[in-house]
């Protein structure tokens, strides 16, 4: 999956989700997103990985998103679902926009980081998080797409740092994001900062 070949129909997606869900009912919005993804290419977590993430996510979610068009669509869906007080989207490349994240939002530490952007920068961005000391013992970093398309450098980095992180790979059979009729075996790599 690369930035150049993925050209989603953002208008079609937004129209479908807004007209097939109830304003303020986040469950119905999620169901509409999953229904859309059953027949259309869509970069999304999918219901199987989503179930796993549900168990991990806490009260508030902050999302850094580089593509302003995707960020705008996501913001409209979040508003429609009635979740704007729980989700903040920061638009910009992570290595830039993460710089003043803690001070801007008055956050001391972060409990959960979900890494799901371009695999080539997973290691670079985790190093930024480590250097900026976002994590406390028990904080977890979950990386998506570790088996498909694959993030071998990131896996190797976590293994090399096993004194610092305990980790487990959750293997999940999930719909192919670009070919909804096919499934693929993917993995979420969960790394927890040790005490
Ligand atoms: C796989 S999608 C994320 C999908 C989202 N997590 C979801 O499940 O709906 C990857 C997104 O990461 C964004 N992205 C890529 N590199 C980035 C970076 N360095 N900083 C922030 N966002 C980035 C891309 O614009 C793309 O929209």
C-alpha cells in the first residue's frame, strides 16, 4: 500500500456513512463504515482488528493525520457520530506535529499509541516517541500491518529492544483493505514499556 496508488472515493465514502447512520449514534456510524468497506477499497482497521483495539483504547483518542483531505473526512464522520469531544485530529506529518504534542495538549504521558501509517517510518516515529518520553511503564504501542504488507524493520527494532519492551504479535485474518472480497493474514504488534 503506498500513497501514490491509493485514491479513495472520499466523497462516496462520506455520503454513504452520513446517509446510512444516525447522527450521535457512534455504533451505527461504525456499522456503516464496515458495511461500506465490505464492497469498496478503504484503508481501515476492519471489524476483527477493531474488536481487539476496543479492548485497548481508553477514554480519549488523538490522531495525527498527514493528508488534509482524509483528516477533513474523518473529522466530519467524528462530528456526525457525536464524538468530537473525545477525538482530536492533528493535521500534519507525525515527526513535525508530534514536536509540541505534550505541551500543547497538557498531556504528561500517553497510555496507548496506535501506529498505522507508512511502514518505512514506523521505527523513526517510535524513536521520536521514545526520545520525547511519551511513554510510562505499562504504556503500550500497537503497530498495524506488521505482517501485511509487513514491517520487518519495526519488528526487528522491537525484538532488539526486548529489555525495554515486552511484546506480543496478535495474528488476525482480516479483509484485504483494497480487495474487500479477499482476506489476508495480518498482525498487530503490541509492545509494552517495561517497568
Ligand atoms: C493506513 S492509513 C490509516 C488509517 C486509519 N488508522 C484507519 O484505520 O482508518 C495511513 C494514513 O497515514 C497517513 N500518514 C502517512 N505517513 C504519515 C506521517 N508521517 N504522519 C502522519 N500521517 C501519516 C496517510 O496520509 C494515511 O492517511
